[in-house]
């Protein structure tokens, strides 16, 4: 019979060789021999974490720490799991304890930097990444995270240097390439950015491509059918469907595959012949292209962005229905549709979303009437508001994005964070103000209050990280100038 140490050593050898199921079997056998074998519990946690089974991984890490509180690696890995759950305070405590136990633990220094970034303490995170790199100069992730910290502070040249070093050390690191692409794009360097963004398909969990058909290279289609598919979020689909017209002009018969909430509204875009909801089997096409790859195909620069709006059109009957309904509320006020919360699973939602209460200064302007467009996440804040200021809640009555677009057409202004509603408002050509975090998504570029993608949108940027009060103070001042008394056109 193997001893516990022999089992553990053998499990580690096969784990290192990539034989994960056999390693798991041996670690479980070790626990049968000794249920207090902390190292086995820890490594079982690592295996579950690799598989994306975070609940089981956390349970195993906590068992390991119950038997061996001094196990710094288990503290570190538990912290990483907590970070994925957006629990940076608890994660930071794990990393700090791991560093107390093992001060030269480069991974824990780097991960602590990530926790501090999530907490908004970006300046402190730089010290963590630099310390990790002092201990391990070829720490690939620390270089990447350092680049992310620079990017979040608007220090673009330094961010690019960090990404370059990451890629030098690990040439096929897809996330580093994508981070560099985003930094080029936000800087307006579309030539390099579009090409580099193609690395997104190498990320874990990236959407599967229909590899049994050729990918379109931009050449004349001569009547062939082409599958366009929305390969990212709702906002991306709304933004890039504008290229369908150009695809049709190259001779293509377009078939669009998209998320169900987009189905009706995207069908109104010129160049879209047929729309198929995501998940529907489809085989009748000749070539394919992801929507977000179309700017690369058409070699889009800042000067050639197809910025004419509207290119999406809500159903006229729905527009009339909402006009009649709003007419019952209409007291001559200036109607502003508002949203405040994006999907919390979005990687940057903690930076881009804000609280409903931020709108309060706008309600002090005579004639302003706020109408909620918020659905799902964040809607609970209406009840929490306790009637502090007037708000008409129509979000719970909205169906898909076609319905939302029809309501927007009857408003004087839309104010939203960087969510799909911003793209919807821009695509249908209504006046909209978008509140942006200090480090915005790439599509809003830098240091400008307009958008070449959406001529009817005005951008209000944070001048300091997480300072939404300043953003809404500027909105309030501008709105007061537009609506001094009663209603004027937005």
C-alpha cells in the first residue's frame, strides 16, 4: 500500500503532466487515508478552480485552511475566487494574510494589486505589481495587470509598454493582445487596434466560430449568402450592425444571428435580409464574419466611421402607442428617460454603473420629468429611494429593445451609463447623454464630449476616478441652461 507521501508525490507528478483526472483520483485517495491532509484538499480545490467549479473549489480551500492555516497558497487561491465574485475586501484580506505567511510570494503581491484596483485604490496597486516583478521579473500576469492599472489611469504609453513586455514574455497570451488592442482603439489607433482585437477568439470561453465555412475576407460576394453574427454583448450588436449595408453593397445576401432581445430592432437595419435568433441551427450560408470584425474588413479609421444615424428604426405603431401613453402624463415637462445600472457580470460594471440617487440634482430643475427605463438589475433602487424625488417607472413595462426604442422616440433626452441603452439611443438618432467612468470603454475614445459613432450623443466623463457627483453637477448645469423654465427641445 502506498504511503500518504507517495500518493501525494505521485499525484503531483501526474498533475504536472496534465493528467488531471488521475491526479484528482490520487488526491481523493490521500484524503481517504488522512482526512486532514491539507495539501490534498488545496490541490483538489485548484483542480475544481481550473474546471470553473468555484463553489467546490472554495469549499476545498477552506477545508485545507481549517487543517493548515499557514498554507499561503490556499489563502491566495481563495482570494482569487473571491475576486471573481467581486468581493475585493475579503479577497484583499486573503492576499495580505498569504503575504504575512510568505512575504516573497509574487503571485499574492500581484493579486493584491488586482483587489486594490477593484477597490478603487489604483495608485496602491502599482506598488504591488512592482514588488511582484522585483521578486519575479518574468511574471507575465503582473506585467499585464500593471498595464491594466496604467490604462485605468489614462497613462496610455506606459500601458502599451507593459502589454508589449507581457507579449514578449508570452507571445500567444490572448488577453494581453486584447488589452493592447483596446488601448490602441481607445487612443484612436484603429489600424492596429482592429487587427489586434481578433485575438478575442483565443480567449477561454470565446464564442465558437463556424469553422466548416470560410471566413469572409472582404472580397466581392457576387450573390453569396453571408452569415453575420453578434459575437459580443447587446451594445456591440447595436453598434456594428450598421456595417450590414456595406456588406450588402459588396453583393452579399445577409443572414444575421443575434441575441433575442436584439432580433426585432436589428431587423430594421438596411442590409439585413434575414434575422435568426441565437441558438437556432443554421447551415444555409456560404461565408461568415463576426459583426465586430467588420470594421477590420472595411479598414475603418476615425475619418471613415459610418456615423450616419438613424440606422435602426422602431416600429411606428409602437412609437404611436407610447406617444399616446406619455400624453396622459404630459404636463409640458421635459421628459428624460434614465438608466443607472448595467449588468453586474460585466467586467467593468463596478466602474461604469452608478446609483439612481445621482439623478437628484436634475429633479430640482423646473420642468424636468424623469422616466425610468431601467429593467432588471438596479430596479430595486426605485423602492430604496423612498420617494425622495419624482420618478415615473416604465422600465418594468418594457418588452424587448424594439419597445424601448419606441419609448425613447417620445422622449426629449436619454441619460444612461455605458450600457446597451446608450447604443440604442445613438442608433435610432435620439438625443442622449452618456455618463462615462474615468477610464472609458474604447469606443468612446479619449478627451472628447462627442462620439463619431453616434452624432446625437454627448459624453460626460469623470474627471477623477469614481467621481459621479462631478459628472451630474455638470449635467445639471447644462440641463438648467436648456430648460430654464418649462420645456424646450433637447
